[in-house]
């Protein structure tokens, strides 16, 4: 690790401040919106847009929370987001790693064509599929249900590219050959040889996918037409009333409470998550 | 481990005659990729084809489809709102990505040098990414509000006039870009940091012994070695940035009876995807929407190619 | 049985009572839909799932629903005819599609009046009693002049939020909109040019703000008395009461300049997805009977389309929010004077460029001539795309 040590103590202290000061400012900027959300959720709607902006907590938090739970099914929508994110992550990790393993380590007729197909579709942005998917889902009857969110997302081309790249270098051919001689079939090889080695790559993909699904907004906004069964992001945007009747107290409270679940997950697994991210990114 | 005397089972026993067995040999491979490909074909490939088909028709989603030839594409080319949305998207992307990459790199370098509190800093900087994007957009909308927002309060304290952030064309773009920058700087800083940590310390030692200062070290040694990481960050930022939807939509939606996809006064914050949603779902114009989606595709492809070329060249 | 409406679309009390009254036969779930209602409803219908049984239809969106009459049940087949003479005839007719199907059952009408904060008006030396305001601000010229005086006497105060208010209300005062019965674009004709010119004039004389309607900034300005006026339909009272409750007692209602416009006024419909249409129709007709419509007026400012409601006590109650004013005194006569217009299905798409461009003039200061020509070229494009003759 490079560490720039100054020759004199005074120099190093000055350098220390020069180093830490911007970092601290950056930390404050990173944290400020969270603080703002906390403060705003303790005020009533009319206090929120008064000038000068209030920097200290108010007294309306419980009232806002109560109104929030009346207005939308907060925990229900959070559960839906969680369900979708976990399901998609699981499916993506499973399907993508299976397929990536095949593409990375095996030959078979049609391989080039199939892989080429992936590359082509990967270039295509998501919007291209929105209308047809909507029409298709309408025909199958999935509109308004979480299935419409989970199933299409399970085929993630990025995941295949990522894992294939990872597996190519991480899984040594000798190990595979040795396991074959031991009598391992494909599934055994996959489970016992491949998966353990690529765990950091899987972790990265898993985190990436989970966060992406949690924050998915455009497609759920359109396809979840049952107002009683939506994900968290859509529920938050539902708080926007019509003709100026929005209660900003509950909007801010909703925003604050929506921030909390991921923060808790993060608090538990921060080191792991950041570490996996770093490791995975470097390898990839 | 492997005992060579034992004859290993199925694999090394090719059946001489039937060619049919050739494909069957691979059935487990096809089976392994089939879950992915089934979904992919149904929800990935087919929709793309159908979308192309749809773009040559007129359809409101409820009635029947009418053949429209190239008229949807002609309509698209003459649509000033479409071109406006392309401009908005690219400007917002630029306003967000360049500062973000710069800040992320600088932060990564500083974090690399900071011995103490590194873990704490990494957590703090990653925090903005661990959130609900809609919630954060709501919070930012409040921070940037004209009369009661924090940003204007700070400006006022320093003696500058307040800016109507969400009401002017440039204010809107800057606010959206600020939100995107805030969200992604820390994330990318950590990725850069990981890249930095693969640089062997001896290189820095050697540079210092040659008398190189910190800037020289950075530009001659660090940056070139970071190129793969930089490329990765740039590609991901471009793909996600050009498709931004949530940030502008949430920041600029009003509670009046206007479209929720309008993107503010003068459509200043209407990105390409926002425009697509407006045309498709507000006007129920599915045929035109499909054409818009293909238009967006072309723009993204062109832009990515230009981007790629530029970064490649800079490296050589 | 699912009912979709929007905040202020029906009286919450009436909805609650309906739920209780029909509890033995159905579980009536009334859901308030936020955001742009029309887009959500049509997208849901296109998605063929979770379509509500009873759907509210906003008056200004009827143009979008009527061409899709086949998505709704013809209310005549459920026995609507026998209620016909209980409702204002012109309102009744508005719920019919061109092919004669009855799509919507009338809720309210939208006579437009002038809501103003009387304390701000008094402070600015303007007339402040409703009768005086009605009498003296009776032309657009007088209205604008009052705005100028307001700004001079109380700096930082603007009469109206945006120019769209002037533009759309002037158009809605008349009998023509943007496309006529023969699918011909009429948005470049006198009635629209006149409205445009007045809106530009309003901007020029500095009586409109550069805030955007429906944003927190605009609401706080209203609350602080910086935007003391708005031209709104009767149902806008609900929005004021909910959006800026702290202004209680400060607002009054007067006549709007020249003559009342008609803005909105909604309907209830039964969608094809409903599996118990007779039951749904029974619920609709109960919610929209004269007595309940009077209640709707009290709770949400929904001016009844049932004349039988007018003599009811609730309509004559002084409203404490408006300082004890009996608002029916203004809205009643206004509803009589409404001019009925033909709503073409293409009005929404072809009116949008005009509304967008006049907003650019108001909020962004765009040059009005350029804005008009941009609007016209956009309209020409869209007309061609939709098959409207230009």
C-alpha cells in the first residue's frame, strides 16, 4: 500500500489534515440527506416548506407515521420488494452461474451461436422490451403480480458475462479434470468444484442484483396495476396526491422509513459487502 | 484421488456408430443453460422482435393494430421533444459522470493513503448507494426546493441569490446530475480503491526514488494501471446514466393533473426513457412508443461506440 | 367490489356510508389513486388485470375514455334512463359516447369561480368583500389591473400562479375547444388566439408567478399569502382546504371575470371487468343521488348535478373555511351560466402543445411569438399522426 509519509512530523501532520479534511467533508455530504430525511419526518406538512429551513427535530413524527400507515400498506410493500429482490437474486445466481459454467468450461454444438445471441441482446436497453412484455404479461395474466417482476429479471445477460469471465480464470482445468476422473458428473462438478471457487464473484453479482431489484422503479410502476399490491418504491411514489393535496409530512416519513431496511442490512454486513464488491470488481 | 487402474465410467466410452448419440452426449449442458435461455427467449428475445414489429404499426393497446409502414419513424425524426430528451439525457449524463469519476478517483487515492479510519470512511462513502432511489430523490427534491431548501439557505448565508433549482432548465439538469453524482461517487470510489490496491508498492517506491512528485506519480503510474477499472466504471455509468428514469421522474412530478413523465417546465428534465414512458403510457400510443424505444437504442449504441473509441485512444 | 377514485373525487363520508350500507352484499373497496389518474386507469385496462369494477372518470379526461366506450358497460342497459330527469341535461349528455353508449354517470359540475384571500386583498387596497370583488373584477382588464395593484402594494405577491390558469379558463369559458365534431383542428382559431393573447398579457403585466402548480414551493407561497388568488372550479375548494389548511378563514369566493368557465366535473362508470354490474349500478346511483351529492358539496366542494340538491339545507350552510360565506351563492348561479362544449377525443393530445408552450412563456420567459409557432407546428405534426385534418 502506498502511504505518503512526510519527512518531518509537522509536514506529516499538515498532510494528515489536508488528507482527512476533504474526506470528512465528503463524509458529511454523504450523510447529510439522511439527516435531512430524519429532521423533515418530524415536522408537519406545513412546517416542512417554511423558511428558513428547520434543522432541528420537531414533534410530529408519530403523527406522520400514523398517517403514513393509513395512507399506504407500508410493510406490505416493503415485504414485496424484499420478496422480489431475494427471488430474483437467487434465480439469477443459480441460472447465470449454471450457464456461465457451461460457457466457460465446456464445448458443445451451437455454443458460438448461443453465446453470440447473448451478446446481441445485452446491447439492447431494457425499454425495448417494455411494451411487448407488458402486452405479453397482460395475456398471461401476470400484470399486477410480483411474478411479472421476478420471472423476466431472472435472465440477466450481464450475470452470465460476469460469471463466465470469473470462472474462466478462477476455476483451474486441472481441478475439473481431476474431479471427472473421480467420477463426478456435471452437477457434482458445478456444485463442488466451480461454486466454491467463484464465491467472491457470486457475492458481487448477488449484491449488485439485489440492489438493482430493490431500486427497480420504472417497470413496477407500470406493471403493478393493483394499488394494494406494490413494491416499496412504487408505494412511495403513490404518496403523491393530486391537485396539491400531498401531505409532505408523510412523504418525508415514508422516504425515511424506506431508507432504513437497506441500512440495517448494510450495518450488519458492511465489511463483507464492501469487501466482496472490491474483490469482485478487481477480478472481473 | 484419481486411481488410473479403474476404468472411469460413461465419459471415456464413445459409441462408435450412432451420430444421434453425439448431441445426446451434451444433454446435460443444454439442460444447464435451458432455464436461462427459456426465460431469455420468452422475455428477452421475443419482446425485442415484437417491439420491432410493433414499431411499424399503429396501436393503442386496446383495439386492433394497423399497418403504418415507416410513418412512426418519420414522426419520431420530426419530434422536437424526442431530440430535446436526447439532449437532456446526454447533458445530464455529462454533468454527472465527469465530476463523479473525478471525485471517485480522488477519493480513492486519498482513502488509499489514509491509514486510520479507512474502514469507517469506506462505510460512510458507500452509504449513499445503499438506499431506496425513490426515497433519496424525494429528499433531494426537498433539499433543492426554492424557498425552504437547504442549498438555497446555504447560498443565502453566503450572500448569493437563491436559485429556482427545479424550475429552470439548467437548475433542473444540475439537480438531477447532483443526485446521480451523490449516489454513485462513493460506490465507484471503492471500486477504484480496489483497483489501486492491486498496484504493487514497489512501483511507487521506485518512482519516489526517481524523484517523482505526487502528481507525476498519479498521472504516470496510477492512472494507466487503473485503466481497466476506469473503463469498467465508465461503461457501467454510461449504460445506467443514459437510461435514467427514477431520478428525474420523482424530482419533477407534481401533484397537478399533468403527466407524471413530463420532466418539468420546458421538459427540461425529460430524459429519453421518461419521454418513452410519456408517449407510450400517457398517450396510449404503443406503436410510436416502440419506435421511440428503437430510437433510444440507436442513440445508446452510437454513444457507446464513441465513448469506447475515445477511451481507447487516450490510452495509446 | 373495487372502486377507483382520486383525492376529492367523492366525499369520503358518502363512500364510507356506501360501504356500510351495501356491506351485506358486497365488500366495497374504495381506493384513492394518486398521480395522473387517467394514465393509470387506461394502463390498467390495457393490462387486463386488476381493473376496478367502478371507475371514476375525470371530466377533463372524458375525451380519452369516450372513444374506448367498449371497455365500459353501457349504463342504459342497467336502467340508467329512469334517472335521467334528476340530472342537469347538459351534464347527463356529456357522459355519452358518439355512438350513443352511456359511459359515465354524472357526479358533479365544475363551475369556475375566483378564490381569493380577502385579508391580502384588503391590505392591497383592493375590494375584498365577495360582492364587491365579483362586481369590480368583472372583466379581464379589471382583473389584470387588480393584479398590478396587488404587486405594487405588496411586493413579492402575485395574483395567479401561472398563465395556464388564464389560458385554460378563457378557453373553457367558450363552447369550442381544439378539435371540432368533424375531426378538424380548430386550435388556431379566434377563441384560442384570444385566450393565448390574454395569457401573454398576464405575463407581460407581471401578475403571474414563475412557480409550478402542485409543487411544495407553490403551496408554501399560497400559505404565506404570496399567491392569494386562484381561478378554480367548485371542487378546487377541497384542494385548498387540504393543501393549505392553515389558511382557514382567509379565503372567500367571488365570480370569475366575464363569465364562469366549466372545468371538470366527473363521472362514475362500470367497467367491462365488473362481474356484478347490477349491484355496481345500484351503488353508483345511491352514491350520486341528490342527498349524497349535497353531502359531496359540503365535504369536497363537488357541485351537484342534481338540481334537487340545491334547496337542501347543506347547500345553504355557511362554510367556516370561507369565513362563513355561503359558497352556493356564487356557484349556484355560475352553474346555470355554463356554456356546454363539444369534447373531441383528440382534444387532449392537440391541446397539450398549446398548454406546454404557454407554460414555457410563463415559467421560462420564452418569446410568445416563437412559442405560438412552436405550438402550431407541434399541433400540425400530432394532427397528422392522429388523422385529424389541419
